[in-house]
C-alpha cells in the first residue's frame, strides 16, 4: 500500500508539472485575478467616498466608465510587471472570486468525468447483457446439437434395422415365409423379424397418435373461435340481426322507393331560375329533416320494442313466481271453505255462549251479540234491532221457541245475515 501511495503521489506531481508547462501563464492569471479583484474593490470604495462627498453629483454612467478604465489599466499593467516565480511562491492565497472560478472549472471537469463514468457503466451493462445473451444462445445451441445427434443416431439405427429387414425379405425367404421354422436359427430369425415389425408398427402408431392430437388441438381451437364468434353475436342487439333474404328484400324495397321518387320528381330546371332552386333547396332540406325525424322515430320505436320485450320477460318472470302463490291461494280458499262448511267456529262460539243443559239453546240477546262480534271485516256492524228485523223478515225469529236459539238455528241465522 505504501508503494502504491508513493507511485500515486509521483504521478500527481508529474501531472501538475505537465499542466504548469502547458499553461505557464496560469499562475500569472490567478495573481492577476486577485489583484484585479482587490484593485476593483479599492477603486469602488474610493469612488463611493467621492460620491458621498460630492452628494451624488456625477451620474451612474460616469461611475461605470471610471471602474472600467481602472480595470483596463490594471489589466494592461499587471502582466508586464509580473515576473515568473518558483512553484512554491506561485501558490499564494487566492481571492474568493478566483477560488470560485477555479472551483467552477473543477466542477465542470468533475461533471464531465462523471458523465464519462456513467457512459462507461452503461456500456459495461450492455456488454454484460450481450455476454449473458450469447451464453444462453450457446447453451441452447448445445442442447439442440445434442438432440440432433441423438435423433441422428436413432435414424441410423432405424436405417440399419430397415436394411436388415429388406435383406431378410428376399424371394427365397418370402417363399419360405409360410413354412414353419425347424431349426433354432430359423426361430431366432423369425423372432427378430417380428420384433422389427412390432417396432415399425409402434412407430406408425406413435405418428398416428401425434396426428390425432394435432387434429384434436385444431378442433379445440376452432371450437374456441366458434364460441368467441357466438359470444360476439350474442352481444349484438337483436334489431341489428338480419339474414341475407332480409337484406335482399330491403334492397328491393329501397330500389322501388327510389324509382317512385324519381317518377314523382319535377322536371329539370334552368340554372337561372332562382325560385325553382329555392324550392328545390327547401324540398331537399325538408326531405333531410323528415329523414332525420324518421330515423329518430325508428330508433325510438326500436327502443320501445326493446323495453316491451324486457317488460314481457319481467311479466313472464312474475307470472312464474306468482303461479305457485296462486296455487297456494286456491288451496287455502278450499281449506277455508271446508272450515266454513264444518262450522267449527260457530260451534265454538255457540259453546262459549253457555247453552242450557236442558235443551241446548242460548238466549236471543246473547246470540245477537255474538253475531255482532262475528261480523266480517268487509261488512258494517249491524245493530241488534237491524239483525232482529232481518231475521224476522226471513221467518227465522218467528220459528224460535220462546226466543231461544238452538245450534242449527244459530248457524242458519248467521248464514242468512252475512253470507247472502
């Protein structure tokens, strides 16, 4: 580490000497900048004193001219009087302005170096990425080469087996194919032939399976495309769906309408006839206006048709929902009729009135009060006099024995009062 630091210090000294050799007037310029800054400062202070004493009698432009003249005179005189000094003596204390100038220059150089460093880093990253990509490509090529070599070896084996099969399927062998082998060698040859045939058939079967899989994949792709097209077709509004026959009928209708309009159109007019031109323009404007209104009305009608279809669907849904409720209502009404026919409620009310144990009857006043209690909600409550008059009109009270109700008479009176 000490050797490296000494080498680095030697390099720095050589670089500073080279910079001093390349720019000999650099130190002179720095000293000149210091003296210029101090002279300007002194001149400015002197001028301020003079300006205060003269109570601002001189204009601002004259002050600026004096400052510029002093700066030019100092610039012309100082370099002539400057003498070259040694390296140690040239390093004097710099003023704030000279230090800022040199610092700005140094920072500009540092920014340039940083920019170069960023560019080099980017180039390094790109080269690293290229190396990585080439490495991956090389590995892929090696794998492909290995696979091709294996396939080539398999093809060579297949070719060898095929040549062996062709050699064994000569004419003498074909004539002896139907004969039964007798020796062990013939049996081995027959077994070998069968193995080769089985291998060939297995390869053909594999090829056929691959073909079937490809066909299945193609069919699945076609089915997916069909489903996508059906989905797009389902999203199209119903009013935009039409067949080829509908288009042909619409074209024929439009042609017929065009011919009728051409037949009804007026004769050609002369260019100078302003009134005819105005009429034609107004007619064209009216026609376009009517066409726009017709289009808007068709759109409105189609929207209403769509709403009508939606309401019909809603009605169907509500009907489907109300069908079981209606069935339930019918069953409840039937049960209610059965309950009314059974007269269970009347029997319970009659028993609550406390019928006499001797004859099983209740008084008339108690029965009429019970009838007022049993009045349905959709009917008005009748007074005892009104109920008595109605029952007497229907010859129910007159038939009573001593103004008393039996259960059958009680049920008959209730039916005559409320169920008619």
